[in-house]
C-alpha cells in the first residue's frame, strides 16, 4: 500500500512539473490567432476596443451627422494597405472584418466576443499600423450637402472627440470638411453651388483621407468654410471614399 501511495505521489508531482511551463506562458491564444500573432503582438484586445467603441453608442449629444468605424491605418506612407485583413477571433467567435479603401471596418458589438476575451488580429506587423476608432461624416445618398449641415457635422465630430478626452482637440476649431476619392480621379467631382446656382470646382490635391493619417494617399478636395460664401451647397458628382472633419 505504501509503495502504491509513493508511486501515485511521484506521478502527480511529475504531472505538475510538466504543466508549469504552460502555466507560466499564460493562456493560449484563441483559435485563429496563431502562435506567431501571439508572439509578435499582431493583435489587440477586443475588450479594450469594445470599451472605446461603445462610448459612441452611449453618447447623448447630437451625432446624427457623424458615424464611427474601427480603422487600421499605416503609420508611414511607405507602408501598404494592400492585402491587410482584420479578424475578430476567439474560442467561439471568428469574423472577418472587411476594410474599406481607408482601412475602416464596421465594429461588431458582441457580448459573446467580449465574454470570450476575443482578439482583433491583424495579418501584418502591428507596429507598422494604428488601430483605433475613427469618426467621419455620414455621406448623403443624393450627394448634396448644405453648407450649414457640413459645419454642424464638423462641430458634432469635434464635440464628441472632446467628450472622449482627446486632449489635442480642446483648443482646436472646425475649419472645413475633406472629401476623398480613389487615386486616378482626375477632374474634381466636388463643386460648390452658390445660392444663385453658380457652381465652382473645389480643387483636388493628393493627401490622406483624414488629416492625421499618413496613408493611404488619395485624391482629396477640402471645403474650407472661410474660403466660400456662408450659404450654399457642396455637390458631389460621385460618392466619396470618406468625408472627414478638418480642424485647426
């Protein structure tokens, strides 16, 4: 009997020793994350992103002219967005989050993914990209924007960014709105239409969709409030990739 007890104790002790490296390494990444992603840091916590994104839903002040996405953007203009994918992965969750031309995705607010402590996995080295909430202006289906609405949309965006604690926004003011289009857009599809129905092209230049982004570089037309009559409309002849508030 004593020999049996000694044998069982020795077996249990050996099992515990074998388990120590796994315990020290922490929990395994969710299915789909992969060992390389876990080691290289090519993911962020879904819970952390969820806490950031849910604030927009809970925000009680006017926001009907603005929208929120989750954005992946290069930190340097030399870094490509081609082939970049973002995946929500957890023990019971796997969702490919489609990115638009400026790296934005619709963010799913899923209790199951939150409970799973899921991860947002990037198929690139994370240190080359930013991953963050992004506020933009809601596009209109008819492509016609009253200048007063564009100013109000910019103010809504600024007020929300101040609300969430963006320190850099406390002393900024709204100065315009930027319309972005794909590379290869030659003639500007953005016009200012005055109260007497005279239209004038808003010039296009190469730039990023959002003033604080390094890339991707697009064709952009910036409507600056001070450079045009107070009353009128901005008319777009084709749908922009993104519409961004501009602050100074």
